């Protein structure tokens, strides 16, 4: 827990306790009031401990029942920081679309499209590739099929995926097709 910031919101007693044991927990601990809490809300790797819920902020632990074991408190803090890092790693942007790798969903504005595991894996593989990806490469790397195996699995899946994206987002250029294979459209 090295660059993680723990903000104690209007909870002086808890702030004093955590400052006292800070050498053992290795956190950046800050105290916040109503006047400056908004400064912390948008900062990455920030967790707020509070007695009252702060609206429009997800990364907070609300304590309203006491006493609390210090070990339970530290366990809860650690768990919440792990969740923050997990969620941060699961979201990626490709063009104007946001992808959540955990839920396998594709977003743009208020629109959401549920994807299969193979669809999300295909998109990620195409996105991470430099240029056009040949069908047999997708067949081998995403599906695990032998390149010399005669199948139209890749073409069928890409066709259906492009159709889903067109229907939901009205985007016929997200996955481009040419005679050599497929690629994700990247604005120059």
C-alpha cells in the first residue's frame, strides 16, 4: 500500500489512531473536512473513511457502528484498496469505447453492449496488434485452433460481432475487414 491515500473525513479520533500507527501500515493519511473533501474525491488511489456517506463517490468506507477492531479496520482498508486496483485494471479505452474486461461489456455514452469472452478477447487481441491480423493468427491465438485447420469460425464470429456493434452503436468501422484479415480502426 505505498502510493495509496487514505482520507479521514470528519473523524478526528480515527485520524489520530491511524497517524499513530502509520509507520506500520505504510499509507498516506490525510484529514479532510467539508471544505476540502472535494479536493480528494477525484484523486486516484484514494479511499475515504467516513461516518456518513458522501454522495457521488464510490471509494469510501462508512463506519457507523463502534467499537471496531483495528485489525478488522486495516483488513477492510486493504480489501477496499485491492478492489480499487482491480477495477482500475479492468477498464480500458479503445477509441471512443470503454471496455470492462471483468463484466465483458462495451460502453459508449449511455449505450452498453454485452460481449462474449471470445468477442472481448478478439477485440483486445486486434487492438494490441500492429496493423492487420490475419484470420489464421486470430484462429490460433484467440481460439487455440491449428492454423491449417479448415474452419470459418473466426469469420463467423467477427461478422456477428461487427453486426452487434453496428446495431448497438451504429458503427460499421470499429472492426475493419480487408482481404488480409481484420483490424481495429484507429484514428490517425
